[in-house]
């Protein structure tokens, strides 16, 4: 495989891995860019010593306060002894000296990343339902983590979290947009005016969905690792549930084109059932949930626009992304409809 992957100095990485992992076979690595990621670049590094995963920020211009590799590594280390499955952190590079950006290396957890189709061994009504329950239970486990025991009490500022989130993603939209979309502005305004009171403080993943998990190839289904912690912090846990439900397709939904979803297939429970499973594991009241579902549309609209901006400027490694057209206004209009329905 090529040693010229954008954003990766493979000989330098191989030498560093040989030193920190104590195995000279890492000096002869190969690498591939793992497709599917739309923000931080994720590489699979392979040698006769085994396989590891390297995460680094995208090349080129990035939005403020985004792509902090140190935070991703910290939360995964903190969760290592909890009920939340994560990949083991093997090495963290805190400076840009080696490859032009900080990065970290983690274990390559075997299993499925489920995007376009349900693996055959789970492709029954019972298997699909079991996958859904494992996802909901894993999210509940994350929000039940004892922050003190995990050493993560300083991982964020939960006070005022949702107000800051609305302001942050409104600003990210303003930075990334290439035209006016009145529905986004209206959604942001209404969300800023109606922030609910958090029922608890907890670790918020920020992008929790089925294809950000690795599912072990075994029966019954089991989440082997939760991936992509770049947006994680401390805050209102229902923000995560709102995002998860946005990604959880029901057949009649508007389609978020950037994120394929298998959950509209027969056998997967609907959003309401998934939310109730989560509530049973956390004890949270779901009455304010529509607010968080609407916020998820604002957040994803800003993310979608940011990805489009970076793709057009050629800073997404070897990956290519199409122009997403009407995704942003569709998301915003759906968010407004959710608020109106409430």
C-alpha cells in the first residue's frame, strides 16, 4: 500500500510504533485510509506485528476547537474500566512534529461497522431487535458512568451545556455556510429561546449511532467498542439520545443523505421503542425529548456543511464526497416540524 497517503508519514509512524510498542517489525508497515469517516482521518496501520488504528485531524483549515486528539484519547482511557466498551489506547503523540498534527494510536477491535446492510447473522427480526437494544443499553451505560471513578470530572463544563451547544453549532454553521438558509436561522433562534433544564450531568458522546460502534461477530450481538469520540464532553445526556434518534431511520423519514442507515429495515424497533429502552436504563423523563431531536438537526446541518466545505477544498485525504444539495434545508425544516409537533 502507498506510503504517500495524505496526512500520514508512514515511515515516521512505523519507527515511532517500533519504539513505543517494543517491536521492530513495525518499521515495515503498510497503511490504508478507512473510508466512512467524514471528519478526523482514520488509518489502519499493518505490519507483521499486527494491526493498529491511527486517528489524526483532517489536513488543511479546520473549525475552531475541533479535532482535539488529546480529548479523544483521554475519554477512552477513562472509560476503559467501565461498562462502556472502547478500543485500548496504545500511544498518543501530543505535538505536530512527527506527521504535522497530533495523533493517537489504538487497538484494532475486530467486528462489524454496520452502515449499508445488516450482517447476515443478525438479519432476522430477533437479531435486528437485539442490535437495537444493545445500542440503547450502551448509550445508557455511557450516561450512567461515575465521573469521579472514571477520572473525568474535568472533561467538560456541564453547566449551561445546551445553551452553549446551540450557540456553538449556530456559529459553526455561520463559519461553514456558502449561502443563506432561512430555516437554519429560524431553528437556531427557536432552540436558543427554549433551552430545557438538564435532568443530569454525564458524558456526552456527541455523535452516537450504530455505525460509530463496532459490533462483535458473535451471538447474541454485542457492542465491542464505541468509536469517534471527537465531539465528546460533559453535558446533558439527552443531547446524545436526540442525535441517536435522528440517525435511527423510520421508513417515512426525510433521508439524511450523508449517513446511510439500515434501521428502516423490517425488524428494527422504531424510535419510540428505542427511546423507551434507553429511558428504562437511565430513569430519564422523555417529555422534553423533541427539543433534543430538533437540536440534532441543527447540529448535523452544521456538520454537513463543514464536511462539504472541507471536501470542496480537498482536505479530506483520499476520500471524495458529493455535494449534499438539499440536506441542510431539509434537516432544518424537519427540526422546525418537530418543535411545532411538540
